[in-house]
C-alpha cells in the first residue's frame, strides 16, 4: 500500500572474522585502543569515537555469546564458533575514556573494556520555519507521542543476525550534511545530526542497503514521511523526509529493493534523504557501513 506525504506546508565480505586467541573466563583486560584506520574488507569500520563503532573480539565459543552494554542493552555479535566479534554502537553523548561491555557465560560474566577517543564535530546553522523550532502546545504534545512510539521501534532486537554488514548507499546524490554535526536551527542549538543527509530530487527511489523487514512507517513532526528497517541483532536503519512510502509494516526487502522516495516533508530546507543507522539503540555514523 502506498502512502503519499506531499504536504503543502511543509558486498561483500564474510564480516572480516579470523581465529583469535582464547580468553580466560572472567578475566579483566586493558581497554582496547582506537583503531589506527579502517581495516580493508571489514564492515562496519572500527571508529572508537562518539557516534562511532567498536569491534571487540570475543574469542571462540560453541554458541553465540550474549553481550550487553554498560546500560544493559543487547549488542550485535557476529562470527562463528572459531571467532566471535561484538559490534558496539557508541553514543554521540558518550564521554572520552574507558567504556565496557559485559559478556555472559555459564556461571557468570566477564567484562571487556575499550577506549573512546575524543572527537569534535563541526557546527551547522540552518534557517527553518519558526513553528518547527518554537513548538506550539499541540505540536509539542504530538512530538512527545511520536518520540515515545519510536522509542519502542528502536528497542527492536530480532534474529537471525545479519549475514553481512557492508551497506549500499540507499540513494545516489551528494552528501549535504554529515553525521554528528552540531545543529543550530534559527539560532537555537539542538541535538547533533544523527544521520547522513543525501541531496536528491523529490521522487528519487530509495533502495534497501541490506536485507531487512519494515518495522515502522509514518508521518512524524520533525522527520516527515519515515520508514524503519530491521536488519537483525539490533541493527536498524531509518529513512526520513520521504515524499512517498511504497512498503508496509511486515514487508521483507532484499538488498536493492526500492521501498520509498525522497521528499521534503518534516523539518527540512529542501528535498533530501536523511539516512540513519542504529546499533544497540544508538545512532551511529552510516559512513562506517558503506562498502564503496
């Protein structure tokens, strides 16, 4: 079923796994340093900064280890019995220093620390309709309802785990705004930019970057026409400001399937796709997943 949002007002690698040394259960290890640069043929690239991704080797195990963040959120684990790897999303609000994940094992758990390096993102100043910055009571209530609903969507953690993590760019075009920019709307500071903006004409088809299941569609106050895809293991992707949605909740998509179209709905300055990628309920830089 097609939803129209034209409003008048408004590949492939095997995950880069290799045999790794056996860890002693319950041992404490030094914080893992930030990678010097992307490892060829491995996605997502490791970037242990705010809004980045940590790749933490877990060693061999007969079954997929259960890994959680410091906040107790489940973490994506990929690999096989020879070598498992935790793929951890690092929040934009994280402070530089040491963080850790916890690996559940028979009889207890062990803690794996890793280091988060400082990173300062650039600032972007935008001018938008005043009513999308200074919200009326009705618009504020609508935003809060939508925020609560999408929090439930973002909690999705499903199986099977993704078979691959290298993503295709969902729409051709110029990157008009990068991940992490500190946003200032009409002179007022707001949350950092949590996705990648790709400039493209209204109606340009948007294609699935990985196999996935549609878990939410809607028209939201800030995001306009929106679709969420679930790729498994807490890896989700979000597509915003759409002019048209050609999929419904429950649809399963293959890589390259067109399922919506670029638009200029919600809080925007012109037509583009806002593309977000989420791990363990944390928005991370989509550029780390791009294959080419």
